[in-house]
C-alpha cells in the first residue's frame, strides 16, 4: 500500500535508512516492504494496533530480529550477517525494552557499568563516572547501590534508560517503554524521554502514549498488518489523518 502524508527524511541526511524490508515468522509475513528514512536528530513515534509489526521493525534496526529481504543502513553502516558490522551498529544504537531487562543480581551502578567495561573496555573508574553522570540525568543517582528488585517499575525503567545512554549511542530505540508500568509511574519515564528529545537525540519510540507523540515527535508513523499506512507531523497526523485505518485507530485510542 502506498504511504500517505509521506514525510521521510532526505536520504543523504539519513541516520537510519530502511529499503524494501520484509520479514517472516514461518509463513507469517510480519513486515511488508518497509521503506523508512530517519534524519539525525529526528524523533519518530511509531504506533498501531497489536501485531502490526511496530516492535519487530525497531528490533530489526539493531539485529535483535533478523530480516529476510531488504536493506538497513545505520549511521553509514550497512547491516549484514557479519558479526563485526552488527556490533558496530549496536554500539551506536541504544535500546530500552518494555520489561527493563536489568540484571537482578547486579546493583543499579553495576548494571550501568557492565557494558562499558565488557564492550567498550573502559576502566571501572571511568565507567562508574559515566554511569553516575547518566543516573543523575534520569534523576535516580541516589539509588545507585540498590538492586533492581528494590526499585519501582518507573525507577527500573529510568535505570534502563541510563544504562543505554552510558554507551553514548547516536540513536535510541524505545520499545513500548511505559506499557509495563503502573499509570502513576508512566509520567516519570516520559519526562526523562522528553528531556532526551529536547537534547536532539535521534529517537524511534513504539508507544501508545499519544500525548508524548504530540509533545515530542517530529513525525508519527502508523503501522497496520506489517505496513506503514500513514506518516506525518503530529499536527497533521492527529487532526487530518488520511487513511480510514488511521482514523479508526485514533478514534479507538483517543476515544473520539
């Protein structure tokens, strides 16, 4: 299906370029001919019904999911099966998951240091300094010596964001970062993400938080049945959607 309200970043300015991306799980065609270009510093929110391929798409961008057809280029590096290329891309792409994925047996500080010392080979003292810098930034430095199980869900997600930032990525991917949180904890995580967006971080966020999309996004993408159905700046997307499927989705999620 042709994409409406196309607002793609120019290809020569692309931090991420996706061309003709297709993915199957067995016989299930989960991503269908995805074309997407994301500019450096651009903030994109991806929304759509469950099973539409949103999370699979962003997981393909750092090879957590393997695609069968198409081309992905991240910060000038073309994704292949070569392990060194995958590692190079992952060093530039931070990921925050729905369920935090913190190591329960490690302290908050250790969770933020482990990738720095193992992957980037930083000395422990330097890793700790970086970890505390980003824990301070997400306003949870006072919990550095606690374990994840001692924190609320919102606090754990802020630690997960700090951990990703410690690698100083060029791009941050968020896969429904608030969907596992109690309602009162959602705001504290979204506030941190808004601050990151204001700093000019390239961001792709899969979320149903439409208020966040209106506040932060340069572009909102609507997916359904493995396709990009519509994409536009928030003002256009929310007030003048073109596709009937987009209109139905917005009426269901916004209640009007």
